């Protein structure tokens, strides 16, 4: 308390300096007023059950409510303004969303701050403990309880801020009746949003639902190699149900500019730690119920950070267990003798424990064995001992070995055995082994083809025993030789029987876990690059699903993805010449010059057929080109309820041809219809955790769809459900609202959609676009209303949209900012920036806007401009991007398009040293597969992909190569019998 009081003047001074920075986010004021409406909306939109429960707590009259609230607010002011470390940490994430502020409100902020500083100086001594106590309560009550199986997707009212403190206040119905004042706004800016700071020591601790002996922020930081203050921020953001796309784009400062993959890794690790904590506490309850709990065991359980540690500690206490050798020895009363051997060996007389009529105590040898088992158990569960042996193993050579199982040849197919030829006599240091090798070894072991073991050298055992005897387990006094022999045997027994199996399980589990995570990460990166393949708009396409007996299915689609014609042709049944005329007629009738061929059965023959016709100029005057596209998942999609709803009455075989064509026209819109794991760009995806794989891939799809953005008035329900903050039900409600009321005029109308609360709106609004050309066309097509409003009016009454006219919603006005990536919370800041550079809303996306932005930033730079506008550089950069990008901007156009061809090359035509261009099909942990147009993909080994060969200027989607990228390669080796081609990467095109 003394140190707190002594630091008061410095904190007060710091608060006073922050008075000027209050204006920094005065552009929050528009949202401030909107926040009141959101709160009212929340109370209406909130589930009825919860509303009724809270209503029982509300006072009967409004006057009574106000009387109750006034003292509460007054009481909380010094608490919130107190600059104690814990509160300061919470407040950073509690900042409101930036939006314009009126000058009057800014003055009120300053006046209030001055008053509050005086009050805080008087009341700090009393309010400090209360603030800390309040913080603890808030954190306990506001966690989303992932450990208790809470559904993080469930909408809860008033969760639009990212701090537990505000969440708790908004859960109280009393606060909904109280208007938001400048006081409340000021209090949430102890650490202004977007200005991350390294918090004081101890400030990063976060109260979890389940308490352990370790701090979740510190452990998370160690495992992910991310700074603790960033981990603390991420935990709070996830606790408040923020989505990864929203955090990455609009909360960059709070996460130190991390990317989406890093956030996914943190979230996954956080869930693992919470799962361990939950399992630990359920284990504790079971053991307590059985009456076997001791203080030492409780401490050991609360120290567990992994499932392997928990299993090691809790195994002897499982229901139905016969008990360990140590437990049976303890039941015979030998525990005291074991402790005496360590504490006072001079007074230990083993002969006094002999009981001829008791089994296990009848001979001196039995007593020595019993004491040895108890000591071995104590050694194997001692935290310091385990820490030492783990550190020792980090410094010594530990290898993992695999060999051919003895019984494998009898039960397993020889072809499967040949696949694991590399691992039939394999040994590698566990620190150097590659992830794909671990996954291959695990698969071989699961198939009973390989046997695997971890080899710990004898040198580790000798050093371990020497350390134990000289340090941790040295007897306190002289011990006779027979007693020292018991201790030596105990150490040997503990190491061989208990510690080594634990270490082997830990090493295998860690290696497998890391390999699984890397495999899932690689799959996610490949999927992202595939989804972000550049679309080919404005072309009429012919999709071809190749086949032999059942023919090749054709589908011609328009530039707007409408199905123009479907057919079946039999190219490989001796009717090729006759069918060529039909194909030519179709291409000419629909003016189609691009053919998309699926890479499934008969793809090679179909490609040769079209290449031959193109080389003979058969389709003249059309200049026809073709490309090969992956048809993975097309068959599954064609028989799905989604496809049946989209293409009713169409044969499933023809639906797959439509899907193949659309994959080139708009890859993202088509591939989101297919379950990601069926797209086929992964590695060992069937061997990894399916829960982890699904969560990661769904998150990648959400990230891609959100960052590309969707036009709310023309997008499909399938695409909409992958937007951050939305799900299948909300997407369905949006489509129904659009069909019933006409197109959305602005983003604010989303708040009227059933089930779309303030939190969902906050998460999805920045990724939903309202195309202004579409709105202008819609406005001009509306008939003149009774008031004489013209057809070209820029405003629409809600009456025209089939809604009843109300005072609150008389007119709907299009907002040009709704077509940008700028979040509604920053609209007023965008208007202020436009005023600063002398631009207007009508210049958005035009060259004049870019010129004005460049001219303004050229004078001061983005940092000083952001400071002048009282915001952060990251927020300003998002606004600049939104204002300067043209209306039809799609960042996928920077990436690779499909590789269109006119001729074909055969495997037999290849020669070593030939230089070719190709397209990456799949990236794995051991290399990259490249389609070079010969029917079989070639492999570039991972050692050939160096940083120097990767493009510096090209915008990269991940650190390495990924699907869709065009490369120049040289043929190193051709193995025709095994159809294997080895390539060397020359450069990325």
C-alpha cells in the first residue's frame, strides 16, 4: 500500500497528460450515441429467457432505477480512473470503437477528466482495493466458459467491446436503462485502443474458470513464442467472441500485427491448455470422492500442463486399478521406513519390519523391495527430478528408431510394405526429424508394418543417477552400504520402469502433435492459395467432366455463371470424329473459346483430344484454349442437398461439369460449397485430428471469404455463411430479408435482420459490401411515390421497400463508404480524413483520390497524419486502402490465373535437363508437386526451394510455394516405370 501511495503523484501526472490524448479518439462519439441504441436493441434482441430473468431484478419505476444507478456510477468513477496496474490492463481492450466526435463532447471529456483527477487523488486509497476486487469478480463472471462446453457462436447481448469489465456491466439490465455518458467513455480510455503497451509486471494475468498452479498467459507465451502482453490481449479478444478476420484487419495494434495463422495457433494452444485444466479438475474431484487425495498429490496434479503429465500422475488412482507396487508397499506400512532412509538412515532397522505371517513382510528381501518401490515412485513423481531429466534430454542425443515389424509380412499387403521401405531401418535424432517423417512412421505403426521406439542413451541414465545421489535424493546422514544399495536400486527402477516410459510417451506425443499441427497448417496454407486463385470473369466457359464408358459431360456457363447448355459426348468410344462436330457447333453458338477439363478419369485422353483439334485449327474462327482444373470434391458436391437446391432437376453428372467450369470463373464462390477436406491439397489429412483439421480449414475459408468481401445484394447464401460473425442461420435470415424487403441500401440495415445482434454486426459489417452502382440502378428503377419523389432520387423511403413507415426510419440513404473495407466504426474518421486531404465521398476509388492521398502523406507521412487525426497508423491505413481502391477492386487479381494451353506433352517426350513451366498443384512438408502438362506431377524436393529462388517483388500469400503459382523448373530425373519426375526449381514466374 505504501508503494501504491508513493506512486500516486506520478500516476496522477500521467493521467493529466492523457487529457489531451482523450481527443485522440473523439471520433468515437457517433458510435457512442449508436451504442445506446445497440444496448436497447440488445435488451430487445436478447433471448426471452434471459430478459425475463433480469427483469425480475429491475426496479419497478424509472425514478427508482435512476436513484440506484447514480450512486453506482459515482462509485465506479474512481475505480475506473484509478491507474492501478490491473485495471490499466483491462481498460486497453475496453476502448470503444472509433467514430466521429462532436466538439462539444470533446470539451465535456476534458472537463470531466479534470474533475475526475481531483476525485481520484482523494479516493484512491479506498478505491484501489475495491477496483482490484471488482476486477477479480468481473473476470470470473465474464469468461465464456469454453471449459464448460459453452457455445462460443451463441449470440449474447452487448458484447461489442473486448474487455470482461464492460461485458459484466452490460449483462445487468439496470445499465441498459442508463444513457451512456462522456464519463463512461472517458473511463474506457486509460489505454487508448490501438495503442498497445507492454503492461506492468503482473498485469498480464488473466483469471480463468479453472485455476492451476501455472499462469495461462505465461505458458501460452512460451509455447507460441509470442510476447505475454500480446497473448493476454488475444485471450481477451477471443473471450469476447471476436473472429480472426475481424481481429487481423481491425485490431492489429492489440495483436502486434500478427497474421491469421499465428492467431489460429494461439487459439488452438489456448484450447489445449484449457482442456488440460478442465481434465485436471475433473480428476481431482474423482480422487477426492474416493478419499485418496493428499496435499502432495493435489500439488502434483495442479502442476500438470499436458495430458501426458496428468496421465502419469493420476494413473495409480484410476477406478478399477489394482494399485501400483508402491501403493501395495505403503499398505504394508513401509512408507515410514522409506522416509527414514532419506531423513535419518542411522536409526533405520529393517529387521524390525519383518512379519513372518504377513505376505510381503516375511523376509528381509521383501522389505527391501517394498522400500525400493516406494522410493522409485517418489522419485518418478518429483517435479524437480522430472525437470532435471527433461532438461538433460534436451542436451543429449535422443533418437527415434523404426524397423519392419516381425509379423507384418503375414497380415499386410506387400505393396503397403514397399511404401515404407525408407523407414524399415530408420534412425534419427528427435531434434532433427522432419514432420512428414513422423507422420509416415506413425502411419506405418498404425498399419502394423513398423515398430517404433525412442532410444535414450545410457549416458543420460548415469548422469541422472549421479545427480540424484549427490543432490536431490542424498540421505541426510550416514547410510550403511545395504541402505545405499536400496537407494541405488530405487533410482535404477525409477528410471527404467517409470521415467523412461513417461519420457518416451512425452517425446512421441510432442513429435506427433507438432507434425499434426504442421500438416494442418500446410493444408490451410494450400487451401488459402487455392481459394484466392485469380478469377477469370467475363468469359463464357465450357466445363468438361471426362469419362470413358459414360461419356464426357459438358456444361456451358455464361459470364455470370448461369447454365446455358448441358450435354454428353462420347469421345473415347470410337465416336470422336462425329462428336467433334457437336462440340464445334456448341462453341460457335455460344461464342465460347475457353474449355475447362477436370483432372479425373480420362483427363489425359480428353486433353489430347482437344489439343489435337486446336492444333488443326478445327474450331476456327475461334481461338480456343483449354486448362486443366482439379475436380476434387466435385462428385461429392454434385449429389449434395446444396447442389440439388441450386440446380434442381439437373443430372448429378452434369452438375459436376458445371462445378468444374465455375471453379475457373470464380474459384472462391465455387470451392466454399465443398467441404474443405475434400478439396485434396493436404498431406496425411486422414491421420491427423479431424476436429483440429475441420476447425482450421473452416477458419481459413472464413478468412478468405471475409478478406475478399461479398456484395450483400447479389451473393449466395452459401458464400454469405462463411463471412466472419455469420453462420448458416444468420445468412438464411439475411437472404430472406433481402427477398422480402428488396436490396440493402446501406450496412445499417443489417441490424434489422432477425438474429443479427450488435456483436454479429460488429464482426461482419466490414466484410460486407453494398455496391453503389447496383443501388443507383435500383433507385432509378423505382416509380415515383405519392409525395412526388423523382425516380433518380438517392434516397428511398422504407415504404417502397415494403416496410411500414416509422419516425425512426423514415429515409434510407446510400453511403459510398459501404462499398469499401472501412468498418462502420471508423466512418467518421474516414470523413475527417477526406476533409483533411480535400477529398469527397464521390471520389472514392478514383485516380483523383489517390493523388490527394499521396500528396497529403508525402508532406507528413502516415504516422504524423494519424497523430493529427487522433488515431493509429494501422486504422488509418485501412481507411486509405478503402478510399483508394476502385469499386470493382479484388485483391485476388494480383495472384495467378489458370494456365491456359493449346498443346500437350507426353512423359516419354521429357529429357533430363529440359526446362519447363508448370503450375504448383500441392505443397507438402517434403516438397512441392508441379503440373508440367505431362499427366503426372513432378516433385521439387524441399531442399531445392531456397529463399533466393522465391520472387521478391511478387505479392506472396505464404512463406513458401503453394497451389496455383507458376514456376520454371528443370527436369533432374525421370523414372518412367514408377511414373516419377524429379524437378529443380529455377524461379517463380
